[in-house]
């Protein structure tokens, strides 16, 4: 085994242990945007799978989170995760360092998610529930810990109703609006980055976000 | 006109995407316009409502299951290459492999050296009728060496003799001053010794005083990022401490250690090294996150302390 691969494999193990997760992943990734992945990318381009796995582990949690939130289904999120990274591995030779690896992998994931959302829009599925790995339907809000409600069942119920309304309002958006809103509101990305990921301009991303918030506000207005 | 502009930019203000001058104009207008103030309040209430359904976190089990499945799939996956790239020899990649495969490099050197010496010896003897050299050695011949590879096996049906041709690795020792380029090259090689962390510790300890050399600094950064042994990572940090301010790659790797390293000692050392550059935007952003969310109380307190002593640059 080449020493390089061994060193990178060690890093794979280590990075798994070292992974530091919290809800502000986007901010941390921004802070680390200067960290250079090029060495790993070049090794992966030479066919070094261990190097590719190191890259995967830097971004896969965020990718899975995005796919899970957009699809609302564990099996669908799993399919998008697998397809995205396999596609990235097969085509990493085409990566020309014109953007960051982060933007590149997110571009692959967002395209897959958009395809998924478009297909689902034609089927008019309800995203208020998710399907877990065993095929059971689970309410999205069961997964969200609501510290404010505590042991207050009345407030808990209100919070659930609000969550259901939000989930329903989100389904009224076009796939592209849903994606821009997700990347901005939940993932905290800059509009310029969102534009790069969706192969469009910052101005278009801005307009799409504007339309998305208008639609959501009017859908949720009767609640206030 | 102003109110129209305000409505168009409301979303950008809410999501902190407005430029500083536009932000100032926006706030100034809202302070003096009741209807726009009400609009802003309604928009902020909407944003808060939307946060009632935060993105569900991925469970560790789900993530682990996905990683395992991906690993299996990658074993069977092949990278697509363009038609022409199949015929292009990747010289850089080959060099990288050779450089990072000390055993193979050493074996090639030894074979070359042995071949050269043998030829010289034969020429010096002037024995042109010596015939083929015996390749078989005594049974104990291989005991002093490590066998690197078996090249061929052949059997003589008449004598029942088996002839095995193999390559050996000869253990060697070298002594010299720390400034000797050959010693430094071997020390750099030792930092990538995956079998023995003591060797890595010793080599990093010796190299850390020579971090002014770019090659040494790269080796220290690599050790800080990828070495499994926290002691090695701590020594690498020690060697890099004088370069946090001037070398952006060093700063990034120390910041990475602060955010990702599993060892609290390494993280504590990393945060102390970042004190002189706490005003740097990347460091500042990371400190803000750590001050709020880090489970390690010491890191949290230090981050708050650094932030308190740094002017906020908004």
C-alpha cells in the first residue's frame, strides 16, 4: 500500500473521530473556506479512493442534512447521498479547480434534489411526514425538539400545527424557489454562493428568494 | 419611491445580504416611516415562524449507515476518463507515488547499486568466461535482510533443485549533523512513517526548529492535520507557533485543529496560538461559533475572552 494512501486512510479514521458537529455548520464551513482541499482532490483524481473518502467526510453530513430536509424522506435522502458522491467520484477527473470542492459537490447535490422535487411535484406528495429507513411514516415535527414547549401539551400542539402549516406552505414553492429558500434560510449560505451552486447569477438567486418569501408569507398570513 | 425600494430590499436586509451603505439607508428610512416599520416587523415575525421548523439533524446511525454503503459502492465504482487521458502518462502522479513509497524507492536504489557493483567487480576481475553468475544463495543467506519481493521461481527437473530469485532490503544507518541535507530528507520521510509513532515524534521534534524551511513547514502542517497521535500533533503545533501570524496556511491548519481535533489538549494549544490573530475574519467567525456552542468549557471561555478583547468589525 502506498504511504500516501496509508496516511490518507489514517486521516479518514481520524476525521471520523474528530468530526465536530453543531447547528452552525455553515458558519464553520465559511470560516474554513480557505482550507485547501487541492492535495486531496489531486490524489482522488489519480484514483486514490482513500483521499476521496477524506473529502467525502468533510461534507457528507451537510449533504445528507440538506437532502433529508428537502426530500423529507430517509430513503430518498440516502439515494441522493449515494448518487451524489458516486457521481463526484466518477467525474472528479473533470474537476478543474475553478470553484471550491464544496461548491462543486453542492452543485451535484442540488441538481439531484431539484430533479427529485420536480418529480415529486408531479406526484403531488405531501411533505408533512417523512419515511424512515424501515418504511414507516414519521411526522417531521416528532424529530424536532421544541425546548419552548417543555411539558406544556397545549403549546406543544400549537407548535405542531405551526410546523404542519410551514411544511404545507413550503410545498407551494417551485423546486427552484424551495431550493434557494432552503440554502438561504436553513443552510445560511450567501446568495452569491447559492447562485454559483445553481449555475445562475446572484441577482437571479436574489429574485428567487424574494418570490419564495412572498409566497410563504402570504401562505402563512392567515395564522397571524 | 423610498418605500418601494425598502420593500424590494426587505428580504436582503432580513438575511443580512444588504451592503453596508444600503443597510444604513434602510435602517434610517424605517426609523422614520411607520408603514415600513410595520412591514419590517411582519417580515421578522415571519422569519421567526419559519424557524419553528428547523432542519432536522441527521442521526449518527443514519450517517454511519450511509457512509458504509458508500464505501461498498466506491469499491466497485470506476472513475470515468476521457478517451485521450487513457494514453497520457501521469508523470506527476507517478513521481508522487515513488516519492511516497520509501520501500519501493529503497528497493530500486539497492537493486541498482548492487547491479552496478557486481558489473564493476566482474570487469575488474577481467573474467570474461565466468559464465552465468550463481543466483542461488545459501539457506541462511536471507536471514540478515528483509525480503522485499520474490521475482521468480523455477525448478530443475533433473536435480530437483528449486531456484528462487528475490530482492532484499538492507537495513542501513546514517549519521550526520542536523544541517546535512540527507539527514533532513530522511527526517521528512520519517514524519510519514505510519507504523511507528515514536519515529514520527522524534522526527517532528527535530524538525520543529527548522520550520523556516517551506518543506519542513508543510510536513508539520500535514502532521497536525492527519497524524493519529495527539503527541505528534502537539509537537507539530509547537513547531508552527512562530508562523501563525505570517503564513496563512499555518493559520488555517491551526484553526482547523481548533475546530476539528478530538484531543482537548491539542485544541487548547491551538486556541492559545491563535491569540495574536484573533482579529482575522476567519478566526473571528470561528471564535463566535465556539463561544456559543463548544462543549469544552475552556475553549468556550477563551473564545469569549478573545472576542471581548477584539473590536467587532461590522
